[in-house]
C-alpha cells in the first residue's frame, strides 16, 4: 500500500519526512495541503486529519503519524536505515531535538515572516532578532561539522535529515551557504545521495515563483 504524506512544498518540516521516505526507497505519494488558504485551520481538517493543525501527516494503512521526527523514526524503523551504528541513537536524537528547538523552529518562522507575509506586515525588528539567533545556531552546526562528513558517525542518519530540512530552500531567511563552509560541504554530501531531491521536486508547492 502506498504511504500518503499530507504536505506542501514550502514546509521544511514536511520536507524532512518526504526526504527520509524518498531516500529510504519507500512507496509514497504527496497529498497536497492548501496551507496558505487555511486548509489546516478548518474544523474538518483538524477532525479528520490532524487535530494539531499541522503538516506533515503520514498515513500508512491504518497508521496515522504526525510530527516530522516521529515520521522519520517510523521510516528508519521500517527501512532499517538512518538510525546510526550501535550506540549512536541517543546522539542522533540529541541533534534531532536540537534541530527542532534551535534550527528548524527559528528558521521556519523567520522564513515565513520574510517571504509569506505581505511586505507591509513583515516585522523588521523581530526578523533582525531571529536572524541574530540563527547565526549563533549556524555557528554551532558549522563548528560541529568541521572535519566531519555527517553529523553523527560515518553514515547519514536522521540527525542529518532533520537538520537539513530548511537549509535547501532558496527563499531568503538569513542563511547563505557560502558563509558556512562546513555546512555547505555537508549539504553537498546530502545532495549527492542517491534519491536526493529538492523540496519543490518532492512535494507540490502552494505558491509558484514565490
């Protein structure tokens, strides 16, 4: 049975789940969610799809999972990939939790404020503050990746597939790969994986040309 992923291309968190499934070679398909026109805020969507009002949502037969990290864990369990070598799982989890708290949450909000709000409603002071916090976050990741090909161990794990989620998007949010050589090299390593695709090639986007 084909796995369904309720998603839209602009969502970095949905991309984490989609990329994990694609790299694992699972049989899946995207189900477009019209986030920008309020689909996730409707009573029907919250009752029938996800009461949290968020994407991604994965449906595999009778199993329904939400939250990108939980979906990634399911992909790893089902495929036998991306958990790392014996003894590395807690370190993988440490970086996934760090990503959710320090990287993806802040990058996602900053990117939304800078690109998907009407220009006159974009809060410049908030954006400047968030970009400052993100620079500290990029520095942590760049320093960790010096001399490393991946975040944990020797092979790509969920730590990599979580932390890279927002960093392949071209919309401006204060991240320039050229400024962070170790991150740039690491992202290139992920792009070289068999099956890697850009988020807009994996999932339908809501706003063409945005």
